[in-house]
C-alpha cells in the first residue's frame, strides 16, 4: 500500500483539538485543501469506497471541528458516507487506507470505532431524531452547554423520518439543536420531489456574519430576558430578514441561510455565532457533491458517488471490462426483464426509492418514463404508493434493497398483505453485500417476509430463475409476492432465455444422492453445486434440492427428504434465526419427523464489512464451508478422505 503523505498542516492534526489549538481561521482553507487531497489520494488507490459525498462537505467538516468542542459537542452525520473528512480529522488518518476492508475501519460512523462517532448510521434520515434525543438527554441531566449538530443532506430530507424529527424538535423550544442542511441536490443521483424544487427558491437571509452583533445591539445580552429570550431572538431575527419565512420557520426553527458550503472561513464564523443562539436552528448550506475535484464536478455525479479505483490525474475510472461470456449482475437481469414483461403487460409499473441505477430500474425509466417512478428516499411511501396503484388494477414491481425494506415493514403488513394486493417486491442486495457492512446486509428478509399472511417468498438460484419468478409474479391474482436476490453477478452467460411459469411453492431436485440431503434457497445453491462436486470426489453421495420458495414450502419435496434422509443441511444467505432453515425445522416438528438437521447461514450476530467471498466464508456457507459441514455431519475422518481420494 502506498504511504499516503498529508500536507504540512494535515500532518499536524491527529485529533480535532490539534486543529483548534494550532491553526487560525485564516488557515482553514489550506487545511480543507489538504483534507480533500488526502481523500482523493487514498480513495483513488483503494477504491471500494464512497467519494463524492465526502468531497462535498470537506469545508463544512473542517469548520465544525474547528468551532465545536468535539467530542463533547455531538455531531451526528446522516447516512454517513460523507464522513471521510471527519474520520481523517478524528484520529483515523493513518488507518484511513483500511476503509471498508475486512478488519479495517467502517465506511460509516460507528460508535464502537471512535468517541467522535456519536451515533451509528448507514441508513438515511436518522440524524435529526438522534441529535434531538441527545439534546433532550443532556438537558435532563443538567447540561445546557453541550451542542448537538445534525448534518443532513444527500437526499435524506425526502424521507418521512427527517420531518418527524424536525416536527418534534420544533416543539422542544429549549433544545440545544442545530440542523445543518447540506443541500447538494443529490442523493446518489439527483434528488426528486417538491421539497427539492421548493428549496431552490430559498432566498438568502440576513448576512449571518452580522446576526449576533445585530441581535445583541438591539437586545443586549439575551440572558436578561429570561425565559422569553428565545421568542424575542426569533422575532428580531425574522425582522432582520425582512419578514421572510419558510417551511422550517413554520415548524418553529430559526432558519439561517442559504450560505456557501465551500467558504470555510465564513462557515466557521457563522457556526461560532449560531452557538450562542438558543433553541432549534437550521443552517442551510449550498454544496456541490464531489466539490474540489475537477472530474467528479464535471462528470456524472452518480458515477462518482462510489467510483472504485481511478487515476487521480486524469479522472479515468479503472474498470475491468467483463468478458463477453461473463454473467450479468442480478440487478441488470431485473432491469431488462421488467421492460420485457412490461412491453407485453400494460399493467406493470416500476417503483424505486432513490435507487434507479443501483437496482437498474433506470432502464425502464428510460424506455417507459410514464410507468417507472423514483419516489426519493422514502421506502414507506414507495410501498403504500405501490399499494394504491394495485387497488386500481395496476401491477407494481416495487424494487427496494433488502436492508432498506426493513424501514417499510408496517406498510408491507398493513397496506399490502392485509389487503392481499398484487404487489411484487423485488429485494435487491439480499444477503451479505460486502464492504457496506452491517447496516446494509440484507440478512433478515427471508425471516421477516415469510411470517406475513398472504405473502409468497421466493429466491432464484440464477438469472434464468429470476426471470421465471418475475414472469410468474406478474400473472393474475398472485397477491403479495417477494423475490429476493443478491448483490453482484449471477452464474449464467446465456441467461436471456424464454420465460416460463414456475409453480408457486414448487422446488426442484438438482442432484440425486443417498448419504445426505442439502436444501438450498437462492444463489447459495451454486455453492452447494460446487460442494456436491467436491464431495463426490471422496465418495459422498449428495442429493441437492433447490427449494425456490420459503413460503409456501414444497411440502411434497420435504416429505421425500425427511422420509429418505437421516442427515440434512439447509443453506441460505440470510439469518439462521427464523429464516429458511427454521422453516424446514418447523415442518419437521409439525410432521413429527426426526433428522440430524444443520442450518448454515448468517449467524445470530451482526456481520461487519469485508468482501462477499470473505463474509460467505466467515459464515461457513461457501462451498468449502458446506463441504466441511457435510464431512463433520457424516463423521468422515481425515483418513477416510485421503483413502478415497487415493482410490479415485
């Protein structure tokens, strides 16, 4: 690994106290430039990281740590993929090159990693609620001095939870809370919705550099007004702004801005003044995602959200072109297949909450713009919007990452399943996703979907099966239908085969065997096939069943399995608690069968970041882990293995 060298200022900063003690306001532009260059230097070489969001808040990050007494003052970063500058300034510069690698630092703020990471994040729109909770707790504990800052942006203001937090905070008039709206007009792609259009029209308020002086000149020290100080400050502040008001002020926030989020000296001055103004406040900062790096500013913002390895001098993103025979990504199979289906079925609609490129619904959005919707970071709305479409005879394919679907669980239960509506949930990124880590692993959908009445739950072993399941789901009167599939590529180079109906609740036996049965669901069936080949070399005869459906289970097939086999292994890329293996055990108990059944999957703990292959191996359900489990289950000795290999 290259030894990254910070500049003459940055190498003097190990923690924010160094920034505050060693540098002046006039030094902050140089500090910002060096932080930005360090991010560019490291990420261009290691890849596998977010990029544009952190570049966009470099000046804001430097100003926050310069003005506030962190970690005593609490900064909460919404989503968290913009917090690289924060990590560099808070003791992790020397290990920043390990970002998102197995055993290295997390790509998101994480409380167990640093005292400066005040709240663990990864999903959007949580910062206001968390910071308000901290503010109320410290007030309750008699601490009126600690500052609480929520930095929210990258599209996170489109989610309902952000408004829930703001609505409550406006009611807590004594809360020591500053919300910083990092307005870059983006999530991963350009933000959508009326709020985005509304914020474009915000006019600059009173020049913030003079706010405190003006208020103090008119009122004297606020403290002499006692409990009425906040209301007086709010009224005078509004008067200084010429009576201008907006949505945030209507919710009892004092609004300041918009201000240039890349003028670090001005930001530091403004933040210093806002510290002394009591009550809930919003500072509106205009920033540019990818700011300060020519190629990310001029290029496709979505491409520079997480570009991988790139040449920092030319901006060329290093991509290993897949061979023509390489299998496609599951998401692209979804994207092309939904268009193919929609061309024949005029009822099909596509919905995604702010992930059109990530889930490949952008293919349909381009081909059929009036039938595909990006609803913003708003999973709950996406599900109930889909339910509304379904009540009028349309067939929505609602594509949401598995870990994000957790945010809309009540809507799935109440608005879709209870009414038995025809809504197809395509859960992308199901299972272990890799470098994003615990906040993004789709570990739980098999468990939380299979317990819902009326819900069909399926998972394809390959691309052809994904197409067949999508075809099946769009047939009439199927009711709520969940199809979950992993991040990354499938296994078939020739995948675009004619689609055919799959009988709901029907699995398939892929190999015959006599010694042990392995039951799989979804993509890990390919690991089982590898394991079956390896086990055959040592004389172990394995029957492999691709169950396809977790709900309803293929009970005819399970009767066959439990009648014939004493030893059974279940394999899933999902939590073993309540998942596919648990469903098989429930069947076994209900039918009074007895067998030696071992469940392989994601154990009952949070799995941190690494590559998918590393994590599959750690959890023991890659091909090698399956082989080892079978050998252990059948009590095959090392001597026997060597003997059979020699004979073969």
